[in-house]
């Protein structure tokens, strides 16, 4: 992934977009700090459809009895190292 300064990305936006579409994303920097990433729309769609961890847990096909009960210590015992 290449880095490009914001002012250069503005001046060559068409080329930067063409590279993203070709599979080469660019990190846009401002004052040396990464500020944004330009990726193709196809790549953005792919990564934006990744389910959250909560969605994955909710989609678990088993019953509640499939997961063993967890023995828990009170938070105070954990802090005191018991």
C-alpha cells in the first residue's frame, strides 16, 4: 500500500483512483500522519459486509445447552489474585 500526501492526491486524483480500482489502495497523509485510505468500491463493499462478533454469536446454530457453563470468580477475587 503506497502513501501519498493529500496535496499530491488532489493533484493526481484520477490516477490515484485508477490505482485503487486496479487493486492498489493508497494511504492519504496530511502533515505526515495517515488520515484516510482510498480503496476501490468493490473492496469497500467486501470489507464493509464483514459481520460483527455479536452477529456471529447471534447466528450460532446450537442450543444454549451446547455451551458449558463457565465458572466465574467474583471481580474482587480476581483483583486480589485469589
